[in-house]
C-alpha cells in the first residue's frame, strides 16, 4: 500500500511513521480506519489536514 508522507498515522493511539505501519504483521491488525482530510482535520487539527490512518493492533503495544 502506498502511503503519502503527509498523512497522519496513528497506531494504537500513538503518532507513528510509515515504517512503523509497514512493520506491522497483517495478522496482528485488529482494525484500520481511514479518515478523509476534513474529518481528520476536525478530529486532530492541522496534523490531520491531509487525512489520517488509524490502526489498532490485537496486542495494542
């Protein structure tokens, strides 16, 4: 999956990088939410102005 540099990435509620997201094993993913820019900006402010990817893992570490 191609992830733009400007997208806000949160893994288990923590600000994360593309590398952090790509390091997650697919079988450890519990949930993924993708927020469009308007919704992400409303929820996370300027950091979310390009959208957000929110990942919850099964072990939440």
